[in-house]
C-alpha cells in the first residue's frame, strides 16, 4: 500500500499547522496591522504605477485582539473543513474558477504573486510603529500577524479595508446614549469585520474570498495589463476595434470583464483570428457588434458598450452549435474534449 502524501493532503497539513498557530492558547504574539499605500519612485513598482506599503500596528486591547484572532481561526477552520470533508476541491487560484457551478477552494503560491515584494516586510520585520486609523490615509488592507514564540512560525490573516469601516467627522450626526438621553458623539468609530479574506502561511496563501483577495494582491492591476496585451495583440491579426478607447474604458471598470480578458489571453487565439471568421460569427450568432470599414480600414464597432461581452466572447471562441438540436450558444466556460 502506498504511503505517499498527495499534494492536497500536504496542503491540508499546512492548513492544520496554520490553524494550530492561530488557535494556540499560549506562547504566541499577535499584532493587528494596517497597510498604508505610499508612492514608490525607485523600484519596479513605480514602473507598474503601483504604490508600496508602509505597515503600522493598531493598538488593540487584549480582549479585542483575542476576538480578532478567534475570528481568523474560525474562518481558517471553516475553509479547512470544506476541503477535508470533500465538499470542495482545493485547487490553484485561477480567475476562471469563480465561473464553475461549484466554486472550489483555492490557494496560490507566493512565487506566483506578481508583486510579492509589497508584502515581504510583513515576514521580515519584527515590529512596526504604532498609529491610529485617524492618523493614516490611503489604507489598503488590514492584517493580523500571529507568531509562535516557540517555533517562530507566522500566520498572516488579511482583511480588505473599506472606508465604510470609519465613521468620522464627515458623517451624519452621531449619537450615543448617556444618562438616559442621546448626546452627540464626536469620536471616530471604527468597525472591524469579523470575517477574513485569506491567510498566508509557509509561502502559500489560502483564499477564503476571491474578490477581496484580488484587491489586496493587485490582481485587478494585473488583469488590466492582460487586457491591454490582448488589445495590442489584435494589431497582429489586423483586427481593429474602431471605438477602441470607449471599449477599453468599459472593460477597465468591470471586474468580470477584466477576468474574462485574462481568459482571452490564456486561450491565445485573439492574435490569429481572421476577417472571415469574425464576420461569420457575428452574422451566424447575431452579435451586437458590427463589422465595418472606416477610413479604408476594416474592423469592428461596438455601438452599445453593454454588448462588450459579445466582443470578449468572440475573442475567446465562446460560440458553439449543438449537434442534437442545431441550436447556437454562447458558453461561459468550455470543457474541451
């Protein structure tokens, strides 16, 4: 009988170890940190129009910090339970996974992050200076850092930050009960979500919630670069989008469209598509785009930018015909046979 450990079993063991650090009763150090986005002018991040992060510790009372840690452990245990029970498969993160009927549990290796250097100080620096939410602008995310004093192992539990967490002077009149009457309350109120978005342990990130995970780790910026690569690649196929600027603007602000453009790049047929194929698909599937010639140059136009999806699915070869009833379909995910 083979006793070799499968990759999924190894990942489950890593998860168990992470949970044991988060859930330890003693010999741990816990810190709650915020990441402040600041301009970067000297590294590769500047070339990509990305900021760098400065990390600061938020001073929490011990009972509050303990509750935050319990919430992180609870989320990690729930993630582990769904994998261990077989309810969800544990697979490498991919933008197309969110389109599956049953969305799998996901993880990603540190080496697969495009800009891991933005987060390395969380692993390398022993302590950070303190601050408050009021003193900090441009907060990117919050992170609970739990360190085993015995082994030195660290777990980082991430939460995306939103401005809705702060009730400041710019908000409506705030009241608090005092001596059986409501009085004006002029202090900033901070709310901290009781859910976490992902954890980082031993160079692996386990993804609890895909959308905030993508925001924290810059995936939207990466998707925008992929979309630009596709648009530039259309030039090799002599396929022009006549209202290209409007089309690009419409997908840059649409997370789902950006994810799909990443799939288009992975599919890799966009730079070899030809005029006859484009016109055939537009006509046979009655797409909401037009093949036209403007100023002597053939290309396509998207009259209604709500139909940008017809362009994206054209570039991704998402059109099939049923062998059984001769019906035509746009498909969202293809299981190639």
